[in-house]
C-alpha cells in the first residue's frame, strides 16, 4: 500500500459552529442513547462537518468524536468507556470494530495495546494525539496514513515524527508512543523490528535513525545538537545524552554504530553512521542504502547544473557538438546497441586537454546538462593524498560504484576525472619509492578499467606532453582546447564585461590573448573596483588588469 500524505481542510461553507462544538453536541446527544435509530438521524447535522473534514463515514465520525471528548476528560477511552457512555452492551461495540480499525490505521486515533479484552486493566485503550487535536481546533491538518513500503520510507516517517515532537507538549514520551505504533504497524520491515526489539536505549535508536536520514540526504558530520533536538522538552535528559555522545560513552559509540568527528569547538562535534550501524538498522539492505547515500552525496544531477554560455573556437565547438549528439539518450542507446551486437565494449572515453581557463571542465557540465546526464566527479588533485596506502582499493571502488549506478539508470552518468594531470602521466620505471609504486598500481587499475569500460568517462588535463601512451590509446575522443582566437575572445569579453564598448573590446582583445577563465577573473576585479572606487575601471586600468592576469600566468610558466 502506498504511503500517502493528504492535506485535509474543511470546505468553505458558512457554518457558525466550529468542529469542537459539533464534537460536544455528538457526545451529549449520544449519552445514554442506546444508539437508537433516531439518535443517528438527529446527529447528522453535527456528524456531517466532521465527516467532510476527516473524510470518513458517520459511524467513524461518531467514534472519533467520543474518543476525542473522553481523551480531553480522562486521557484515554477503552471499549468499556464507550459502551457505558452509549449505554449499550460491551459486545455491541464489536459492531464498530472495523470503524475503529480504520481510524487507528489512519492515525486519527491512537491505540495503547495491552494483553486482555474489555476490562479496564487489560484492554485496548484509545486516545487522540495532541497533533490531531490541534488540527481539529485549526480545521486544518496533515494526516499520514497507510503502511510504509520500505525501510527508506520508514526512516523518513520516523524523522517526521521526531521533528514534530519538538513542538509537542507531550515531547519525548508521546514520540516514543508514536514510534511504537508505527513499528507495530510495519513489523515486516527490518528497521521496525530493530526499533521494537533492539538492546539499545530507545533514544539512541532514534538518534541512529536521524543520522542515517541525514546521510541519506547527502549530509555528513551531523551536529550532536541537531541529532538530540527531539529531546528538547526533556532538557536534563537531553543534556546527559549529548554529554555521553561527546565523551564517547554513548552505547552507539561503544558498539561501533556511530563515529564522531570533533569540530573546532567541542559542541560542534559531528556524528556519522558506520557500516556496522547501517547493517544494524537495515540488515541485508545496508549495502544498497550506503550506495544510495554515496550517490546522493557525490552525484551532480543535470537540474543542479547552471546554464552557462560557452564560447569555443570553431574546431573545438564542432568536436563538442559531435560528442553532445552522441550523448543524447536515443542516439546513445542506438549506437551502444549496435556496438554490443558486434561484440564491442559500449564505452565512450573522452580526453579534454589544453591550458587552464579554456573551458574544459565547464564543457563537461554543459554536456551533462544538455543531455540530461548526472556527473560523478573524481577530483584527483584533492583526493590523491588519501590514496597512498589504500590507493588500489579506492580507485577500483570509483569504477565499481559507477557500474552499480549505471545499472540502476537507463541514462548512464558521466564519470569525470577532473584535473587528472598526475594520474594519467607517464608511468615511472623507478619503483624504489613507495609513492611511485602506489601511483603505478593506480594507473594500471585505471588502464584495465578503461579497457573494459562501459558508459561515459571524461578526463580533463592541462598537461598532455607527459601523458602516458597507454592512456592516449584508450581515449576514443581527444579534444584540444586552445587559447581562444581573436573572434572568440571578443565574444567572451563582450559576455563577461558588457560595460565595455566595441572599440575597447577590439583594443584589449588585440593586445592580450586571454582565456575565458582569465576574463572571468578580470570581471570579478572590475566589480570589486566599482564597489571600492565608485566607478568601473577606465581603459588604462583595464589594460593593467589584463597584464596582471597574463603576467601571473607567465610567472607560473617560468616557475615550471
């Protein structure tokens, strides 16, 4: 059954009575009524607004009104209470069992289970949650109902309840009762069984679920204060729980379910769930869940990529257009299908090379945006230092994750090795240094993966003179990004520096062979100049800015 959220609001009709007035009338008119036929007929003017609001039958509206009223008076109502109010035999209450079950399933009323049948000590007692009472008072509320389909949806539901507990007067105690109800309703789910039966304190179980939820949405290092916010109404207990997490004495840390990452300040300590903690919550689904988190965390989806106008030289633009046509999903499927028929590997590997600031990386993102593909970036320059030691395992993991994600999606993402200068350089023959051995091992793994690769892989690099020949052979397409020619430079400058007149653009572009990246830097400096000086730079100041940008590049070249 699909987990649905419906938003209920009473129809816009003129009615001088509010819902609580109708509930009171229902309670008074049914008292000692014996539920005669005339009773229900006389109740209809009061049942109808409740039926419309709750989207339920007249019997269900009546039961709800009685439980609502008795909840306010006594805290809960059992079947005996309802039977005595109506002045009917308790056995006749079984007539309304399906109506009560419906209200419980929709969480309009809550059930407190115990072991017996109708006695006050051992029975099923019912009550209306404070959130539902607030909704009735406001004549506007959201009601979550239906079974939960999977562990992921269940995690979302639990966190929604935790968020709601912050503003609930009943606080943590009401939250525990709600979570217990949810777990009983969804005993088929592994996570529900864990929350019901685990030998871990209840509050720790909820913290674990909360951290898993945040990681599922791409966040890590979850602040302890956020994870414990549902305990806000029980301040002394909440402080104790937070202290245990910070000191490392929490059950979650002792059992290896959660790791802490100390912040700059002690109260900024972050929480991360471990593989062991994930397995505890999700059992056999833990690996799949971890993969989903990895995807959410690393994947850049096409809708997140901002549209950027690129100006490329004619030859580069023609090559990029060819690749774009290839990556269009319909054409991609057609070509890869034919390749497989001919027993060829259906993989496309592309190398974009050239000087910095010439548009290589942005071209990849615009290709992804236009063809509706996600990008999975592998920033070699940022992660290389982490790979010494476990390098081979980690680099192979990049391709393993890509394969799994591609299998999930008909429209394979782009695996992007950005600024991959070091990793694709010529392999060294001097293997006496551990660093050289590690780098060669990584390169050999990438070479093998590229040989068998299926999907789309793009690498960008500023340096090609040192490109290993084995890598050169494995790139199907190679696009060289030159410094923009005069015509292209003028287009870029007009776009980046729109305040300049055409003669100024002609003069600057004729003097300085700037890249798009350099012009973007100059545009930022112009904005800063205007803020500081109250005016945009004049032509001489613009020339100086261009010289500075080119001079910096010249110094970099000399340094190498």
